[in-house]
C-alpha cells in the first residue's frame, strides 16, 4: 500500500512539475508568446540535433473531418438504439441467469437447516 502511495506521489509530482514549468515558461499564453518560446527552444536544441528527417503527416481536410464526425455520430446513435431495443430481453435473460445461479448455490449449500428442508 505504501509503495502504491509513493508511486502515485512521484507521478503526481512529475505531472505537477511539468504543468508548473509550462505555465512558468508561458506555453499557455497567447500564440505570439508561444511562437517566441518555440524559437527559443529550437535555437537551444538545434546544435545538439543534426538534421533528423521528420515527416509530418498532412492534416485531414475539413470535409473529411465532417464526414468522419457524422459517420461516428450515426454509428453511436445506432448502437445506442440497438442497446435500448435489446435491453428488455437482456434484462429478462440476466434476471433468469441470476435466479438460476442463486438457486443452484442454495441447493449446493451444505448447511441446510430444518427450515429450508420443509
């Protein structure tokens, strides 16, 4: 238990430190300040990192994003209604399974009293 608390404390401290540092450096300010911060970091890191080929994938177009959002929304709505339409049958089925399980457990119970035998 103490180990988990220590582990959680270390993680929380690291996250807190990162958040504090980014706020202190101004990452969350306006875009102009963030651009200046990026330039500062780039100038600091550039001598240590030689040309590293980094390929940035192209961002999806607005119509693709719109299509995907509509598609996922529709799938979510359909799945929700399928769940709701199956809910009465599933509830009945799960109730029967629960009842059968309890009856089976009571039948296997070695401590039958005189009241349950009657």
